[in-house]
C-alpha cells in the first residue's frame, strides 16, 4: 500500500522558522499533487499550500510570503519551509498526496499522513 509520513515541526518561537518534510512510500507510479493542510485545536482542517505535477503552486492567503512549498518527484517528497512563524500558525500539519497512481490500481486516490505538531510560542 501507500504510506505518507510527515516529519519536522516541534516548538518554535514567534518569528522563527521550521521545515516540514513529507515522504510518500509504496509502489508509487505517479503523484499528481502534494499539499499541506493544518488543523488548530477546536477548528476545522484548512488548506495551507499545494503543488501539482506541473509545479504550479497555490498558497492560502494567511501564509503567502512566509511559507514555501516544494517537491522532489524523484523522492516522492514534499517540503514546507515556514518562516516568520506566528502563534496562530500553531496546529497539526498534515501532508496530502493527491491523485496517487500506485501498484496495479486502475484508479488514483488520495492519501493523508498522520500529521506533525507545530507549536509557535515563546
């Protein structure tokens, strides 16, 4: 099967930086898009950023100019560089691999990671 695993995060001071990594493993044939979402306590999961197979990128307004998403297709990996972090960025960050073609499957599907905690606090 396919597994999505996030790493990075932790406790960061306001104004600091952190880098999240996402690796997709399994019998992967192709991944159309990779994205990051986050969920703060008591709130719904929200979109942060994504990058498609043509390297077209979209950001949520709340992170534009501060976060940078990238991907390494050879490694089936995506990254989220987060700068100028604010307390309101505190959340569990989830990686989504979208439109994954894997194994001998005739259809693609999406896969999610378990999430990694980012806490911005002094």
